[in-house]
């Protein structure tokens, strides 16, 4: 992974412009010290979930309750995981995007420092 520092949106835009016609994926996170670990594997999440609860049981339970509020029912586990991820459920999914501006938004959404990270993956 290559790390480039920039100090303005214009610098950022100039850096990412060369990736606009490529198959790169981007991830933005507000702390560059964070590892690329999905929510379900992060220590702060595992501390709050009792050890006897298994991942499959959490997803099954969540889908049972979410089912009552959906107009379109997910068709498979991937759909359920994506929907749960979107609503804050701890999953094994890690958000990536093809749009560097979306990644920049998530890197700076609650930013209180200059220590943001925008990952680029090919």
C-alpha cells in the first residue's frame, strides 16, 4: 500500500485523478492507526458481545427482527450481511468503494485530526 499525504482537496483530487479509469478500490477511515479489520473482529466490538453468541446466531436473530421492517426481503446471506452492515451490525464485511470521493467522505466524516487514512487497493 502506498501512502501519499496531501493538505487540500485540490491536492487530493490531483492524486486520485490518475486512478479514475482503473479497477482500484478505495477505503476511507478516520484513523490511520486502525488496521483493516471488519467490525466483528475489532476488540471494542468483541468486548460488548457475549462469547456464547455465535456469529451465525447474531445474523439469524437480526434478520428475523429486520424482516418485519423490509419491503424487499434479501435473497441470500450476502444480501443479509450487506443490509446488516449498512445498519451497524458487526459483520465480516469491510467497506470498499470504487469512488475515491466516497472514501474521502468516510475518512473525514467525524474528523477531528489530520490523521485520516485513504487506502487504495488494486
